[in-house]
């Protein structure tokens, strides 16, 4: 099994880009109901992860700007306190499991560090729960 089995492709992932404003990022997080979102460069490379906490600290530091001031703040000006570690699409499942235990999602990149999608903790848990159930069913029929 490889990482691609669990991959949610970039086309299906909400993300923000480095030239987005703070307001755009807040609106995207709100719209999707996420607490963290991948941050990509203009050329599609994974930069890091923007979290609600990052945004709240920035808003506090900027004296809670109104939405018009938020449009002028570029997301790259917002300090990130913790980026989700990415995995290369060719890495082992063990590396993925190590990261997913501490992150809600793991960004997946290719050899050029281009973002190709994410693997979510939920997808891994659902898969493992299904395997446990299958094993239990198999043991019942013995």
C-alpha cells in the first residue's frame, strides 16, 4: 500500500495562496469550517499551514483590525507557529503514520515539493476501523 491510496487530490482540497489577504483566509476557513489550511506558493509549492490560532494572534497583535484593514494584510505577514509536516508521495506508510498521529492532515508533495494533496487523520482511522471490523468478521466465521 502507498500514500496515494489515502490521497485527497489538490483539486478537492481547500487551500490558500501566499498572495491571499488575511480576510480571504479567514473567509475560506469559515466557509469550509476548518481550523487549519495548507498555504501554497504561487507556483503550487507547499509553504506551510495557517491555523485559526495564527490568525487570532495576528489579529490581536494588529489590534483586531476591521475587514477592510484585513484585506491589506497579506497572509505571508502572519507568523505561523506550527506547520504541518509534509510527506513525499514516495515515502513509506510508516512515515505517514508517524506524522498523522500529531496532525489533522498531512500535506503530500512530489519530488519538486509541489503540493499534490492531503491525507487526513479521519481517512486513516476509517480505513483502520474497517480493517479491524473485517478481521473480527473473519474470526467469527472460523
